[in-house]
């Protein structure tokens, strides 16, 4: 799934507008104007489309965490995590942190869209990449999770 597609889906699921997304990116350390956010939300075939790179998506997700949970207290000797390439597992982890979801809540969201997995399968997606029980998060799983968020927030 492309970052642009992910941003469009999250915008709809979380009911965000361009100014809010720009503000979240600023909280995450990346300044972007609301007009540029609209370019990121366009589809590839539309005129004015701009590709959303990992730095913008990472800043958006970090800003979402900060806006919902508050800034993290930094220890003076702690080195800041290196900004690497985003993958679906990291995106899922950041969404879980930002939305303060536990395993039961995540499983309930997934059940709304017909995805049945066990707690151990879910926790395997949050393990470190080198761990023997690590499981990569696929695009379809991430789509279903975001669809569950949409159904959870928009249905009575």
C-alpha cells in the first residue's frame, strides 16, 4: 500500500482535514502546508498529485501519537531513534500507540470486517524483525485494520 493511499484512508477513518493533517505533521517535525496536503491526498491519475514519502508519513504518525498521547519525555542520554524506512508493521504499531488500542480492541476492530486472528498472531506483528516469532504485516491486513477503524468510528 502506498503512503498516499494510507494517508487517504486514515484521513477518512479518523475524520481529519488538510489543516489537521498539516498540524499533525508539524507536531511530528515536518512542516507542510495544507495546500500541499491536498496534493498528497489526490490519486495518481489526478492532476497535481504529489507522492508522499516515508518522512512525511512518519511525521504524520508521530504527530498523531503526540496529539493523542502527549509528548514523550526524553532521557538526556537517550539517542533518538533513527528514521528508517516505514513498513506495515511499524505503521500498525504507531497506530496502535496513537489510538491507545489493546489486543482486545484491535481484535474487535478486525472482527467487524470479518478478519479472525488469534492474540498470538497479532502480537507476532509487533515483535522485532529478527525475533523468531516475527510476522510481517501484509497490505491487506493493514487495509482491513483501517477499514475496521472507519466502521468503528462512523457507525452508531
